[in-house]
C-alpha cells in the first residue's frame, strides 16, 4: 500500500535525492563549522596549501572531496573520505526512506497488505479503508509531513553524531534550534506525527501518536491544565540549559550562593532568558489561537521534550553517583530532548533502551582496537532513534503498545529500573575499588 503526490513518482524521488544532496553538503559544513573546536576543512575555506588554489571542481558535491585529497598532509590521511561518503550515501538513504514511508512502511502490516501494491501511486484523496480515523482523511499530506519531520531530524542527528565522534561533545547550538523547530513544526503540521493502530469496539483505527497514547487524549489538557503543563515543560528545558553548578565543599549555604551566581555568570543567560520569555508567550498564544488538533501537537512535543530529556538525565545522575564519574554527557540529555520534541516521548524511550543493544558490538570493537573505554554515546542514541523510525510498526504496534498502556505503572517500573541500575553500578564500583585497583 502506498501514496504519492500528483507528480510522477520518479520525479518525486529525484527531487528528494537532489534536496538530500544539498543537505548532505550542509551537514558536512555544519560538522566542521558548528563544532566547539572549529576546523577549516572543506571547499568553503581557502586551501591550506599555498601552491594550490581552489578550483571549481572542489565545490562539486561528492567529487569535490576526492579532488581535495592532496590536503591530507594538513588535515590527516583520508580526511576527505568521510565527507565524501556522507554526501554520496545520504541522498540514497533518504530516497530509500522516502519510498519506504510513502509505501506505508510505518503503518500496521494489516493495513499495508489490505490494498494491492498496484495502488501505490494514487492521487490525493481518502484512504479506501472504511474504518480509519476521519482526521486522517489526507494520507498523502500525512505521510509527506511525516517524512519531512524525519528528514530534518535525521539531518540534525547526523551533525550531532559526527561532532560527538570527533569531540565527544554535542554543541547546544545544534540541539537547541532543533528543539525549537520541532515544537513549531508540531503545531504547524500535526499530521506529521507517527501513526499507531487503535482498537475500538471491534474496529481498527489509525490514530496519531500523542503524549497520552495509547490512551485517549485528556480533555483537561486542552484547557488551563494543559497550558500550565506546557509552560512547566518549556521552563524546565530552559533551566536545564542554564549554567547550573552545585558545589557542596563549603556547605549548603555557600552551595546555594554559588548556584545562583553561576546562573548569571556568563552573558548567555540573556539569550536563554529571551528564549524563555518568547517561548512562553508563543505557548500561550498557541493555546488560545490554535485548533485543538494543533495544540495537541504542541503539548505532545513539549512533553516529549521533557520526558525524553528526563530519562537520560535520571540515568546520568544515578550512574554518576554510583560510579563517582560522569557517566553521560549533558549533550546526550539535550539530544534526547530534541528527539522527544520531534517524535514524542514514547518513541524516544524506545530509542533510549535500544541504543545499548546497538552500541555494544561497536563499542567493544573500538575498545579492542584503541583500548579506550570512553566512547561517545550520542551516535548510538541517534542510531536507536533511526531504528525506532524504520521499525515503528514492529516495535510499537506489535510489542510496546501494551507496555505503554500500563500508564502510571510504567513510571514505577522505570523508577525500579533506575534503583536497580544504581545498586548494580555501585556494587561494581565497590568491587573495582576493593579488589581490582587495589591489586594494581
């Protein structure tokens, strides 16, 4: 089963490929330009070799990086290979993802198989199945909006991942604008949210994922309670971005003084305060002016931001207390907050628990080669997110649906998991200090 636009499918695929090629060039620029330690690598900078001036072919996507291989003596052996592969493979992957999503790859299997594949290229209109949610009467728009959000999120995750690989840091000037864009887009095109299968009175329905899924949306969240919840989520995110330091060496009184002094130590607090003021004003305006469907998108995005960042922050605190070292960087917290703002908290939590399974083989292989136990975790969070997007039907509709249906019980399970994790890590730390390091 599939849906496309009124334009020929080959032309739609070509346009996606050309757009992805341009974005691939922008991704390479951002990896070097937006890193904390910027590097003058690429055709956008003068050639570091005095005998070689920039030629027109250096500016060509993909091939231009091959032409710059002579600069390896300055930037390192085969420095050109990674950006070349990014610009070559990113368009191919996005074209494949576009085809997959427009063929209904993220929809329940029963719905995909209920329509002959020959109906893939149908024009804008209603789905032929009688028991679909009336709000989903425009499948072409919905699937294209969904792909657009995923395209943007994957682009941002690629920049964050490669900077994290290079520097083991994720700059805020990637995740903060990305989070703000996600909130705006959630209100502007709520039809881009992931879809899941809902059963009601013996009939199957497709519904958009929201913060209360798989339960029904609480009507109270459309009123003042929802506005207060949205403002709390946004305020908490802004507070998390502030320069917060708790130093207990001189007691709680001094710690409180240092804490508030640190909040205003750098001039960046003015930018953060402006973001908070404008953001709260925009949320209030959205609550009063947007239709309920769009407001649901805004509040779900903000709750995804809060819960997506909170789960990583909680694990970071517990692991750091147990191991006496920083277990996860705060960039991972802001990264998952951005992912939560795009996808919602349910896919973000799934991605968080999938990430260790994806990373274990890669991390172990890197350790065998480098003997370095420290590794950036952000790229694996992004890999987990991509796995959730591609395998959404299998992960949510067929497996995690009943888990998220537990509601508040799921929170208790998570708290128990954090306590158990803290105990296990503390026992490992005790064994390490008592027997392993002592023998050394």
